C-alpha cells in the first residue's frame, strides 16, 4: 500500500523542493500492517514493511485499512480527502514528535495524496 512511495514520480520529485531540509523517519499503521518511511532531504529514501520489534520513528499515523483505502481513492469522499479531515473525524491517530509533521504538513499531505491513482478519461 505505502511501499510505492519509493517509486519515482513527477509529483513526488517536485515535492522535494518543499522539504529539501526534511530528514525524518515516521510510521504509518493500518492496524494490520506497519510501514516505516525514511525521508532524506525531502525524498522518500526507504520504506520498510513490518511487523517491527521496538521500531525507531519520530511520529506515527494510525488509521484502519478501510480509512486508508478511502483516503487513497481517485476522488476521496469528503472527510477522507485529507489527513486533518481524518484526524477531525477521529479515525486517524497521530503519536510522537509532531514537529516534523506540522512544520511540513502540506508536504506530508501531498506526499500521501501522490499515492492516489490518477484519473483516466
């Protein structure tokens, strides 16, 4: 699900400009699966798929697999279109050091939204 973040894409490469000084490690959890994502100078350098024993990360985003699937639809429904919308609906939990996330919030929103399939006409 989130392991595609390491693949090169135009949108993800352009995001590097927004976060060229961002170096962090964070976790995304779907309750069933865990992903550790390492970002180096704004680019996703590595995605590890868990389970993990005592993982090291700055912050963690946790939502059910169903909620992540709603978020990753081509056109998500209102309330599932954004990380803050998920948080507001209380289906996303954020734990840990929030500084990297909040200081680069738009970057993380666009990074995760880049996983959505493109619309084909």
